[in-house]
C-alpha cells in the first residue's frame, strides 16, 4: 500500500511540475486526468491533501501548484478572458474551411487547451484531410488565410491562424512522432486537442488509432467541445463531388508547387527527424519544435523537486 501511495505521489508531483513549465496550475480533476498511474479520484484527493500538508505542493482557489508558485493562478485566470475572442475566430475560420470538401476535421492544438491560450499568441490548428487530398487541403486553407490576412508574421501573431500540422484521415496514429518514452509534450498535446469541426467522426478515429495514449495517461478520457460543428454525412454531396471533379486532379501539381516554394529552413530539415515531416500522409512543419528543450527542463524540475 505504501509503495502504491509513493508511486502516486511521485506521479502527482511529476504532472504538476510539467504543467508548471507553462505557468499552468491544475485542478484535482486535471491532475487525475493527466496522471501517469491509474487511481480513483477519491484516493487522489487524499494523496493531494497529504502532499499539501507535507509542504511538497500548495493549493489555493482550487488549484494545485509547486511550492511558491501561487502567481501562476492569476496567469491562468486571466487567460479565460481571451477564450471567447479566440473561440469566435476559430469557429469563423472553421466555417470557411468546411467549404473545402476534403477537410475532414479542424481542431485547436494547444497543450493546455483552447480556454487558456495566451492573449498575444497565435492559434495552432490541426487539420485532418481526406486521403489523397492532403496537398489540396493545405493549398486552399493556406491561400484563404493569406487572403484574409490571418497568417502569423513576426510581430503580428495575436489571434492569427497557424497552419503547420496536417494529417491524412488514413494516417492518424502518432506514436511514431514520439521523441522517446518521456515525450510528455506530445502526449498532453494529443490529449488536449479540441475538435471544432468534424465531418465524419475523425476525432473518434484519432483517439481509436492512438490507443497508446491511454497507456500513458490511464485516467484520461476524450472531451468534446461545445463549439464542435457536426456536419451530417449527406450534407453537400453534390457540391463536394463537383468541386472534387474540378480540382481533384490538381493534387500532384499543387504538391510539386508547394514543395518547390517551401522556405529553405523547411527544405533543409525535411524528413531529417521528427520536427519537419513531409509526405502524402502528413505535413508537419514544426521547425521550432521545442519538445527536446521542454523535456530537458522537465527533467531538471524533477531533480530539484
């Protein structure tokens, strides 16, 4: 029993420490969801109380955080003020993207959830495309965001739309993207995805294809979004077929054009490691993939705590 309690306590501190890197205190439910060990919620509450009493962590206003880090509660609460504005922007963009017939899903990809995006930051979208139409989807989504001046630029990132991660609906297992066994950033990023538009239940397919996620965080459960826009299976069939007849044959041509016009940094990193992946099933353009940095910082936090 003591061994299990110690194991749970260690996992709790590890989880709280990870999110502390992003100035994000956790509620007891969030600690439970993101914990790396299986435990019932009532038992977890007892563990949390014991750790607070032992001075290992602190609690205030329903949030748990590392000792001396109370100020991050204010940071988290302030971010709620920006959520409505950012939700409105994402929903509007998703309504536009739904007219691209090969867009299967649009989700907000953020480690700590769409309700806690930073005021001055851009909005990362993860887009699932119909198989065989990945490059068409990237071309039209990028063109539209350029047309509406919604692509982020240095010094102008607030509420802009970042389009740097696309995947085919036939390639939704992301286990190979893990840097190693301790790549908690990818684990929590995937767990934190919030679908806004989902044409054919692709979010459920995504979770089903990543069964390993439940092994990493066994208490976690997928949460839908109140802003998800469900599209009926038969909605716009004629329109979708008509557009596909006109543009479907452009896939290879637009792939070649986009590959040719990638910036030099992307070309130099392309398929060299897990930062920039470019093929017909995935376009992942994270040139500034800081997962390794976060992992090193996290390891240091675990040592000091």
